[in-house]
């Protein structure tokens, strides 16, 4: 995977993260169960960390 492909994937995950975070905020404001969305956000954070690591390695 090239740097550009990795960056595109990072951007996609960031966009998804922002969307899910907005959904979580709405659900929380209405008293809904946010556990699944929080878990999803945690997984996305881990995915972003891995992608950033791969991008750094690709730049070397």
C-alpha cells in the first residue's frame, strides 16, 4: 500500500469517526445506550494509530 493509499484510508476513517461521534452525541442527548458506539470509536482510534504507523514506515 502506498503512502497516498494509506492517507486516503486515514481520511476515510476520520470522516467515519466524525459521523459516528455526532451520532453518539445525539443518542447520548436523548438518553440512549451509547456503549456500542463508544466501542466503535475506540476501534477506529486503534485503526488510525495503526494506519499512521504504516504511513510513517512507508515514508522511511
